C-alpha cells in the first residue's frame, strides 16, 4: 500500500488517515459475506428454504453453496429474505420545506439536493435498493453522488427533465428526435413523457401519434427506454408508438389494457399511496400551484377509480403490471404502503405484488442482469422482513435488514462474526 514520507505535514497526515480508512473499507468489502436464511422469496415467484447466500465483491456468488472460511455471517433465519425492491416511479427531490409547505422551484438548489439525499436514505432503509426518478435535472447529481461518492441511497435511474406534451407547440417529430438526443447526451437513463393533460379536463392527449412515435422510436435508437404519463386514449397511443412503459392509465378501457399486454408494454398503475399521501398531507400542499380545494376533491373522487383500474389491470391476461408508487413529498420511505393497497384494497396476490417490485420491475427498467432476483451473478441487493408478507402483507412495513451492493446499511437482527 502507498505510504507517504513521514516528513509530510498536516494535510498529508489527513490524507493518510483517509487512505487508511479507505483501506479498511476495501478489506471489509473483500471479505466474503454469508447470509444464513430459512425463507427466501427469490424475486421471480419461487420460495427457497434453509440455505446460504454467499456474497463476494458486492455480488451474489452462490445460493446454496458452501459457506467460505472467514466470512462475515448474518443470521437472517428468523426473517423473510427477498431481493431489494425496485420502485419504478419516484420523485426524490420533492419535499416539504422549513415552513412545512411543498418546496418550490425558487428554493436554493443545494437545499433541494440535500432533501433528495435524505429521501434517498429513507427509501433505502425502507427496502428500496433501486428507484427510477421521473424526473428532475437535479437527480443527476444525486444519482452520481450515490454511485461514485458512496452517498447512501438506492441506485437511481433518472429521466432528468421530462418532455411535456403541449400539442403542436411541443415540436415537430424531427425537433422531438433532437430533444431525445439531447437528453441522451445529458446523461438521462430513461425518457419521461407527459402525453395527457389534466384529469380534470378528461386527460386528453397532449401529444399526437406522430409525436409519440418520433420520441419513442428515437429513444430506442439511442438505447433509452421511454415512460409515458398517460390517461385514456394516450395509453394505447403510447403502446402503439412502441414506448416501454405507461404510467397511471386512468380511463384506459379493458380493450386498451389487452392492447398493452399484446404489445408487451409495461404498465404501472397506482393503487393508493400517491393519492392517499396527498390527502393525508393536504395542509402541506394546499394553495401551492394547482393544489386547490377542487384538486383535492378530485383526488378524493378518483382514488377509488384508480383502484378499480388496478383491479382490471391485474385481471388482464399477460399484462406486465409493475410496481411504481409516484412517491412525492411525504411518501418517501413509505413506498411499501403501495403493496398494502395493492394486496389488501385491490386483491392482488401477495407473491405477484412482490415480484412486480423485483424481477418484473427489473425487466421493465432493463436491469434484470443486475437486480430484481436472488441469483448468482446479480448485485447483492438483499432485504429481510420481520414477518411473512405472503400471509400478512403488512410485513413489508418491517424491513429490518437492507444490503445494497454487498454492504449492509440496515441490520437490526444480531450479527455474528465468524
Ligand atoms: Zn410522477
């Protein structure tokens, strides 16, 4: 290891201190980790019993193999173990400011980003090891700080700023192709598109079929996925345009849902958390932007309609319904409440609900080679619940162990060093 000459003064010894800590960290990371488990939901719908998961260099080295000598061992045998969850729709920078109100655009950027860091930590400790932010340009620094600087948080995929449909004014197909290329250059992981207007006006399309075709085909060309905020007719238009994922989907007909299933379009409807969170936090939102009394009345009214749509979605044969909460201010760290709405309120099978936030979401986000399952070669993004979510879905609220990339960030059960 690099050793600085002893004559170097204060700044150098600080550097040495940092280096030696880095060395210890690397050594701890290099030591294999063994998770002793009795119940594993593998993220693909299978249950594994009484086995060991071996983690090496941040990845799952084996499941059911021999435990290596000198490993750090975590005994998770009283818990239910599963892959870290994936939330396909979050807004980490949304938060309430010091006055208790939804923070606005005029807030200093460093405050917004710090709030994003706090929300990221909340989501990680709640069991979410990957989230897709849809989106804000500020997510880029947050994503990079987590990836490069070791800021604790989930792996973030971000759309940066979305493309807002404004009819013809949004741009010609050629202009929209250029916008997509610019997003790719700016480092976006995905393109977010608003293709429908407000629910209050019936959620009419704000982008034509030609415009959607241009955006989604150009994105495919540059290797980016597309996620479309869509209501009513825009749901089918997005699928027809070959876009990857449709969000929300209110006023989609059963026929539209079948169309999505046939075209392999991922669907992410929300069963309760986002609207209930607005209603619960009404004083923090009311009076800001379009958060009027009328808007809250509307949210109250459409909540059961969203839940009915969700029931139709899970009954649609072959439709890939993934897990995304649309977590806004007040909802970060409570993302798993969406599971409770999906299972308890809308009748989804608990295993299907969990898989929708594991392998299915990973596939939708194009990260199935890295996340979403407990299998050799994948990142060691692993969580454990105190309880059995297949019997009682509220166990998703009791996340007592969170490992991301082989590093344990939350560990409430006893640790044994062997
Ligand atoms: Zn959203």
